[in-house]
C-alpha cells in the first residue's frame, strides 16, 4: 500500500509502531477484530455434545461448591521467638551483588518468607530505589527449576550425591601445593571473599585464580590506566548544574550507580528549582539516557570516537581550551568527515562544555575502547568536570577477557587438572572463539557451583547447588566502596551453599559457615570491646559507615598518554559502517542482563523500554538500513559476523544509528529452566575476544520469513479513524515544551485545552476525610520499568507467557507507554530518526469513572476516599469496564494463571493481596493494602495520617521519585502542591472523567532553545469543538 | 408387511392430558422449593453458626476465662495491635501447666509440642474467606467487644461459632455500630452489660470516639 502521509501538518506526530503509522494490511486486519484478546476464532467449533458435557460438568460442580469450606488448621509456634508477631511483616536489610558491586536492599519477610525487595535508603547506590532486575531477584529465590542436589557426572552417567561425598572427594582434588588447580569465579567485591581467596592461595600457592564477567566496565578501567598510569574507578555526578555528554553511555540505566545517578539527574531537573544539566547523547542504539537527551544524535558505535575527537578539536581550536603537552595529539584536526548532524552536535556540545567549565561531565559507555575512555578522561580533567575518581580496589586484577584467555590457554596446554568454577556460566557466556565448553570437557575434574544445573554444570563432573543471595551470609562493596552486609532471610530451600562457603571448604579453613566468616572478617576491622553492638547495627542498617574509598585527585601520566593518543588515532581511521558492512553491537539486555536472569518470568515479561518486546531479543535495525537491505519489521534475518552466523528476528527501531545493528546478549539459553529455555537467540555465539562488544563488517540477509515478536506496543490499538483522533489527542496526553517556552509562559501546558462545558450526569461526591491522588512527573520519568516489577511483586500479578502476550493478555497493571515522535509531514518511508517519550500509565482512579458506570454487578465502585475499588469476588467478567476505560488499564484474567504454580513460587505471594482467579477483572488499586495498613495503624494511635506515610510500591521504588502519592484533600500535601503546579495537567480532561492522577509536563532544554510544544494539531474554533476551556 | 414406522411421530394419548396441570405444579413447586432450600439451607446462618469442631486438646474457655478469670489478651496477644488475635504458642500453655495438672493426659499434645517444637494443630472455628481482610485491632481499639462477634466464650466448654460472619452481618454493624459499641475498657469483659440504654450509650461513644465504620468494598477486600 502507498505510504501514508500524516494529515496533521502543524505539530509533531506521535505513534507507537511503524505498522501503526503505515497502517499495514496486517495491522488493519488486527484492529478489525473487536475483541483482539478473545481467542474464540482460534478455538475448534464447539459441538452440541461438547456443550452438553461442559454444562453437565458445571451443574455437577455447582452442587459441590455449596458446602461449608474445608477445615482449616491453625499452627502456632511451639515457642514463639521474642519480638515476633505472626502475620506482621518484618523488614531486613541485605544486598545483592552483580558484576562485583553490592546493591543494598531491604526485603520484606512475611512469616519467614521473603516476598518483596525494596531499596535501602542508607545505601549510596540505592537511596531507597531498586532496579527491575534487583527486585525480581526474589522470584529467582523461589524458582522451582533451581538445582536441588549435588550431581556427579562420570562416564556418561549422572549420580546424585551428598555434600559429605563432595567434601570427601575434595580432599583428593584439592591436594598438594595446588599445581594443576584453577579457580574461575564471578567478580566479587566481598571483603570476606578476598580474605578467603588469600587463604585459599596461601594453601595452594601454585593454583591460578581467574575472574570473569561477560559484561564489565573494564574498558573504562583500562582507559584510566592509560591516562593516569594506574587504574581508577570513575564516579560520575549528575547533580551539578551544567552539561552532561554521554557517548554510548547509559548512566541512567546500566551503570552500577545508575539508581543514584538517576536520582541526581532528576533532582536537578525540576524547572522550579533549576534547569538541570543539559544532556547530550551520541549513541548507536536508543538508551534510556538517550530518550531523556536534550540533544541526541544516532551514530554508529565506531563513529563515537570520531565525534568525540571532533569535540576535543573544537574545544582547542575554537574555545581556546589548553590541553596538557602530553595530550596535545588530541587537538590535531582529526581529518574525518562528519555528517551535518554530527557536526552540529559536536559544535553545540563543545560550546556548552566550554561555557560550563567545572560543571560538566563526559561519560563514555563500557563497550567503547579504552582509548576513547582515555580521551574523555583527559577532557574531563582539563574542563574540571564533576567526575570523581577513587583508586581501583583490585588494581592488579587482569581484565576479565585477559583472565579467561589465560585460563583457556592453560586448559589448552593441559595444565589444568582440577577446575573449580564458582558461579557464572562460562560455557554459555565466554567468547565463542575460546571454545570453552569443548575444553572444559577435557579437564579431569571440574566443579561448578551454580543456582541451576545449567550449560556449564552439564559439562562439569561435579555440580553443586548454590545458595541464593537471600539464603546466604555475605558482604560486598558499593560502587563507592561502602561496606554492605548481606544476611539470609530464609534457610536454603534446596540444600545449597554459598560461593564463600565452598571456597572456604576448598581452602581447608576452620570456620566454613558464611555467618562465621563474614562476622569474623568484620570483627577483625573493629578494635572495640562491644563488637556485638557494631555487628547488630551493621545488619540492621545493611551498611557499615566509614569504609567508602577516598576520592583521589589523579595527575595525567605523560608516558602512557602517547599510547592512548595513538590508540585513538587507529580508531579514527576505521571506515564508517555501511549497509553492506554493518556494525553489530552486542549489548547487555535490559531485563535478563547477561543471561543469568533468563529463567525469571517477571523479567522476561517486562516489555523492553524501547521496543516493548517481551520474551525475546530482536536485532535492532534502523528504518533506513532496513529499507536499504529490503528487510521488513519482524522478518527473520541471518546475521553473519566473522565465521559465525545466527538467525534473529529484526525489529525496525527508529532512532537506531544507520549502518549499526544491535542485539542483546542473554537469550537463547538451552539449560536455563522451563521459563528461559529457547527464548530468543544466543548472541554470544557471535562474540569473540577480539570484538566482544562492537563487531564490524557484519552482513545481514533477509529470509522472507516472518516471526511474531510478542511486543506490547500495538496493544489496545484502534482503527484509522481512531488513530487520527488519537493523534489529535496525544499531544494533550503527553505534554512537552521547551524550557524557554515554559519559563516565558508557564501556561504553555494548558494552552490547548478546548472542550465544551463539562457537565456531569452524576452527583458530585463530597469528601470529608482523605482523598487519594497521584502525580507523575514526565520530566523525570526515565522509563526504567522498576515500577512495573515493583507492582507485579506487590500485587501478586501473574506471568502469562509469550503466547498470551501475543494475544494481548499481559497482566502488568502499569504500562509504560512509549511514543515515537516525528516531524509533521514526514512520510512513513522517510522516517529514520525519531524522538521518544515515555508515559507510565496505570489506573488514574477517575472521579467520574466510565468503568463504574457500566458494571452490571457493581463490582467496581467508588469509595469514600475517591478510589475505584475493584471487588474481585463480585466480578462476573463481562469486561464492559475494560471496554469503557479510555486508558485501557484494566486487565482480565483469562485463565487461572496461579493454579499450576509450584508451591515454592506461591511462597512469594503477598498475603495482603487477593490472588485473583479466572474470569475476574483487575487493575491498579493505588496499593489499597498499603493504604489500609497505614490507616488502621494511624486510627489505632488516634492520629491523622501523615503526608508521605503511605507509599505505593511504584512510588517507593522509583529511582527518580517521579511518582508522588498523597491526600488531595490536604492542601499542604506534596501531591496537592504538585497538582497545583503549572506543569500539571489531567489526561483526557475533555471526557470529564476527572482523573486523580495528574501528569507533570516534560521539558526540553536544548542549546538552541528549540524543542516543541507537544500539541500542535488543529484545534479550537477550527475544528468546531467549542470555545470553553476548563 | 414392510411398513416403515421411522417417520411416525409419537403422540401422547388423550388420557395423559390430565397430567399437564400436575407437571406445571411440579415445576413451579420445584423452583420454589429450590429457592427456599438455597436461601435458608445454604445461608451462613444455617451452615456456619454452631460449628464446633473437636480440637486436639479439649481446651475449655469456660474453665480458663469463666472460672479462673483469665484475660483474653493473656493468650491472644496480637488482638490489640495486629490483624490477627493470634493463637498462643504451646509455651504460653506451659507457663502454668508446667506445674498445674502436669500429668493430665488431655494435655499430651501440648507437652509433645513443647518438647519437640512442632505445633499443635488447632482447628479454625471462625473462618473467613481468604478474600476478606479482617483486622482485630481496628475493632477492639474502637470499643467493639469480643462478645459481639464471638459470643459468650467464657461459658463455652467447646468453642462454637455464634454469629454467621457473613458480609450482610458485618455490614449490619458497620451501618449501625451503636448496638455494639462499649467503653474501650470493657471490651474484654464478656459479661459486661451497660447500665443505660445500649443505643444511647452507643450513639454517645460513636460521637466522642469519632467512629464512622467505612462501608467501602476495599475496607475488607483488597
């Protein structure tokens, strides 16, 4: 069909997917179905006989259900522990460690079952927030696929063993001076583990020690080594007003301190308190930071050094910044041709950096080469940036790639007799050219400690079940070095042991329980008589004060800088990628990370922030490149990189750099478990030691076959008429303005509200007590999905699986709407780049709620504090409410999703929230269980509810504190004040539904003052809709 | 004769017509009967009230509360603070029964539990559906006596359910709490009777203690 031109020519066009914009035949077919999530037409036709059978069964069941419910037992403690009240949740500070950084969290335990993880306010990397991944760790604990026993694999047979068997055989395996003994572990910052490692290496001086992580910040570390002569840890700060430039960096999402950085970024972004940093982003694929950028340019990863070098050149040549003599090589004309867009970006950035000296920062992504990090470090140093440094905690550690290379060389030489692998999954995630799996089979004794009997375990002789983080004692260091404790909330479910304990056992230490090791280690640092008090306080707070590393003021090291300058020059000479010689960027996945969370249903089902794809990874390709290569959206393509090739579905993503395609790691697992097996494609097969992140010269070939990606982006779509109508409205749903426009005219967000007088058919309800409301700040929301998972954990929301997501039956109560925004008048086949805006959408608890007005059984009702209560046991499942909901935030239980869950998984359920059965509608309740808990407590104490005392799960975990909840009847409450702000607006005000959640408009702070007002459609008198304004 | 009778229709003989009114009466009567059976026979008042399961230990509230005068809160420690009143741990029983009747056969399950650490499996008498979130502290702290829902526990040898605990029954009180309000200090006194008219007292207490029981669905259902 001919590409459609958007009719609206005055303002930007908002759209959710290319299919929608193009109105492809498939899309039209899909929206034609009135009830897309019904599957009637997919069922075999029911015969009369079937019907009678079903009816007969229903009648028989009806007789059974009328009796008194089954006998229930109450089993009190025989001896109730002191201070413990059954049925009252307790909270414990603990932590989880990923890639050698400990993240503090506070876990709620209900009668001994940890059910929900929240951030630890005292922890510098959390500040009370928690990422989606860290929250989902609780579900991993209860995963029924976790390994439950020790396995010994010998001669093609598999034997179930006990720990005592392993201990006996370990005496033989770990003998002598450690010749032929090698250890491969995950990176860990645990001080106790360092201690145990040292003891282990003392016992076996000839043993070799290797640490490997597939995703790391090693390039950054090596970059600092080039510049300062020693490895340093980089600590960006985003709260200083000025300018932040990100080159392939995503500080708001994939940095170990991203929760803190997001808080700082958002804190500075309130126009009432200051403009906040101006954010420049140059990147190959959309990151969450890129979405927030004021200036963004989509460039291939291999072009990043070129643009950064041009910025350096401009700073010296035009803004008279002096580089130190050793770094003078950076100033030379790079000689590279830049596109107009790249040049404009570099010019704006250079002049802003020069203006904001002392208040800016240049950040480079972990997939960029050390030489690029080195240049950024030099510029940061010269410009006096806000970036801080501390000494690297483990300066002698080789890079992870080097470490696994060394191990593989030793294995190849046959000098490894016993290999102890603590955690990790190297068979799956080591670079493909090392052929780690094959070599592992030749090691006589290999031992793998792991949560799952995974790819690596299956190639080892011994598999040991690992205790989950919530089952074991431990400690760790935050990114800034803060000592972080970890305590178990539950005894190991499956007889697992922690890496610490196994290592201590192998080292032949006297104390091998995690508790003793961790406590003794901390005790050794305190010379106090009353260590017990210190210990209890450490466990209570989750952090121990006084251990953060001191910042250092490094000096440039001239000797190495020459190497860095040469290294950069080599990068500048590389030819830019083209459609024929593509650049393939392998990225950490936003949900399963490096693959370790592949068996986690919550994470698999969270839609990726940008693509909205669930249960899959897809090859991201820019519309322009796709057109060049003749590849359709959703088509299976063959990617050839070097000697390897794989097939993956293509996802055409506007805003992706031309000539650059991205594929997330972490999918295509074969031994992850029931949930994660065979989901997506395994990008590790393309990864080599030479090009672990950016592979150049990749080729792409379409196969013509289509693959149905389970994306949620077109769900609740409407026909063309609706699309046009919505397009007129999106500008009023997601309101944007430039900072300058807002400062000049604070009413800019309300200029376009036109609707007839709003008269209600219903009598207004009077509110005497509380009246709950919410405010969501679009200016600080970064679309990170933390709220979605928090809500899922808090409210017992089921995981429905890929098939059901394809049927538009996803259940998450919060949906983060992602709109692409393009200039008006652009034809759908001209689109290449686009801006993105996020809008978290959940039930806004309308005052005049359309859902309440159509429910035939009054199952959804207005409460005296203004909520739309959903009464599950009254609901008969007509779904009228969902059809009448203008925001499409109601979710229907098409099946008894909870019925077949494993007993352990059910242990995660929040007992304060009903588990919904089939045939029942559900939706956001503003966490009514939390409201009631606080209300009852306050009433018991005869005091009013304080502002901020009730915090819904989403608001609690939001890293940027974009969500505020409170009492609208109290004019002094935070939420009332936010609703009074000029940026605050109600969505779909013209329907007179009076939502209780209001949004605060998004601002852009471009250097050229540009940035548009979202609503530009014909309006007012022109469309004859009346002149009144609310 | 090869007559094919397959197409013949069956016609009721004339004599059977007299049965027609009987069928009509039967159908109507059946519907009425079913309605009555369901309404009254299946109501919580019929099925639940009087439920008195045999407990593993024949604990007598009549002896402990009625005769010995023990306070409810000695065992049900959570009742003023939390949602659950709490069934006491075996330890609580043993505070006295270490020395009192320490040879009684009836107490064997408690002794066993105390020594092995395994719980006594009591049988729940007052069982609300899982989608109901009742909170004891919210009622007790406002002056709703134990007796209002549980009856005269202090006279029961075997605890039995006295009230239907149905939603209608809950709402009766949430709409008109006056009939069940008492001064907070008498909440645990099961035999307390007001000296004045209950309705007048209830209305006064409601006014002074600012008691407005919510009738929203989400008060109890979450």
